[in-house]
């Protein structure tokens, strides 16, 4: 009964700021006391009372994060979203064709792509010049990953009516998805060259996406700004622009652009995460934490919690970091590695080793995680397990570009520069346009004071970033 009276008082006095602040402070003190004494359910009751009255109370939000379990993973972000240009309820002039086209759109919306394909084909049979149906057929083939058929349908749509540029936009996206960047750029330039057509902003936007994917961030910024000018209410341009600014270390402009994005999409958790990321780079950790907690309150996913744990570890709060990581069910290798680092901070080698060794059983395993276990064995004088772990690491065949970077660093630290360099060159041969591999090579030359290697790698890096 007492907690309900307190909640009622909070609501009554919320209109009077001084009283409301006192009541909230009292509830927050009770929540903290219950949390400290291990009465987590009681603490959560008071936290929920505060948040029902003041959802922005940072302390209560933070306790809510620590007291609740993560719910799933982040999944696809806003950057994975495609723009399917598909005009609805249009008329080609022949009713039977339009009826089939509309039916196909219904199937498409229900993700019944086989039925949608048949309906759009029927629409085209009834009216071979129904360019809307060809565009929709292209989208359907794209969803079915029948890319050559999608390309043919999109081209047919545009060939019938060159003022209808939607199929070129859709075709460019399909090319980007397949990493056919030169083809995508050609189609986008065709749309832009038509000057002031209604899809121009989409072309600029996708041009920016294309440049971002090829690490040409200054060009991406220019394209996204053009998209904003062409259509100021298209929100995706702002968040992509903010991300491009981040990668050029222009965090102030990134923050400003994210604020504009949030004006259009106020409940986008990833935008708050990006603000956290910017302020983290600016070393304004308290502001960074505030934004990260807001992101978690909107999307209680494991990835955001890991970032919060990393921040707490940085702020010398490893116990809090461990508590946050323990709220994540079925932790990934990256999460186990982070937990291991936190245990090392409190000199708990046993739990650190348990975490590092467990990473090898996870799909996102990286050799560097096992190397962390090797270093613990070495530091505690367990030479037998150190040697065994190092042999295991050196038997790993690199698969991802990150494996090449990790193993190169491990060899440089424990063996030789020559082997480390050989691995990076193998990685570059497999992933020729990956800037991270070139940057790792540059770091290697800097560590070993190889001036010729530094200059040569800088030229190589400039080449792929153009």
C-alpha cells in the first residue's frame, strides 16, 4: 500500500516542480538502497514508479538497465534499409492490367513473392506497356534474389517511359547490394542528369551510400547534402550524413545532423547510440552515457549494453560493467571477451580465463580473444597452457579480414615482423579494397619505424580512399 501512496503523491505533486523533485529524489534513494542491499525486485518497483512520472530521469533509467535482462540483439540498423520505389494505385489505362498489378502489390506486401510475380506478369500480358508492372516485377525478382531477371524488368520499365526513374533507383540499389558499384553509379548519374525529377533526392542519397561503402566519405557528405537540399523531409539522408561526418572525425557536425534527424524520427534508438558514439570520441563520457542509456530504454538490445559496459570499464567501474554484461543471455564471443577484460581489471584471473577460453565456442570468435587467454597464462606463470594456447592460435586459418589483422598483431607481438607483414599482404590480396587492412599495415610500419613502408602504405591507402 505504501508504494501506491507514494506513486499517487508523485502524480499529484508532479505539477509542482519543487515537491515533485523531492518526491522523485526520495523514491530514487529508496531504489538505490534496495539495489545496494540486493533486493532487486523492490528496487525495480520504485524505479518504475519514477519512470511512470518522469521517463527522462537518468538515474532511474540507468537502474532500470542494470536491473533488467537484455531482450535480443540489435539486428538490422537504419543503414540496412532499402528504398523500394513502388507507386501505389496507379493506372496504366487498361483496367485488367491495373487489376492484376494491384493484386500483385497485395501479394508483395504479404511477402508472397511467387504469387506477386505471376500477378505482375499477368498485368504485363494484359498491357505490355505497363511500366509500373515491370518495375514491380523487378522489385519482386530482387526480393527473390533473381538479380538478372530483376535487372531486365527494371530496364524494360525505364525503356517504356524514361520519365519514370523509379526502376533506375531500384536497379542501383540491387547493384549496390551485389557490390556492383560502377554499374550502380551509372544508373544514379542517369537519374541525376534528368535534373529536378521527383526521384532526384533518392539518387543523391544512394550515391552517398555508395561512396560511404567505398570509404569515400567526403564525396558521400557532398551527396547526402544534395539529397537534403532536394528533399529536406527525407530523414535517412540526415542519419547517413551524420555517419559520414563521424568517419571524417567531424563529430560536431555529426551531432548537429543527428539532432535534425531526431526532429523527424524522435524515437530512433540508433540515432541516440550514434550520439553516444560521437561524445565518446570527444571524451565527454557523462554525456555519452546519457545518450547510450536513452538508446537502451528504446531498444534493450545486447549490443548497446556491451557499449555501456565498455564505458563503465573505462570509467574504472568494472564491477558495474560485469553486472551489465551478466544481463545478456547467451553472450557472443565479443561480450565474453569484454567480460574477461573486466575480470582482469579486478585481478580475477580465473573468471577472466573462463570468459576468454569460452569465446572459441562462439560463431563470432576472433583469434585475439584466445590470445588474451594466452597472455593471462603467461602472466600467472602457467607456461604449459600458454604454449598450448599459442599453438592453437597459430593453427588458425584466417577467414575474415579481421582474422588477418588479429593474427598479424599476434605474430608481431610474439614472433616476427616478417610473418605479421606476410599475413596482412595475404589479407589485402583477398580483400583488396579494405581500408582496415591497409591501416593495420601502416600501424605495423610505424611500430617498427619503417619509414619507406610508412610512405608506401600511405600512398596505397590514398589510392583506395579516392
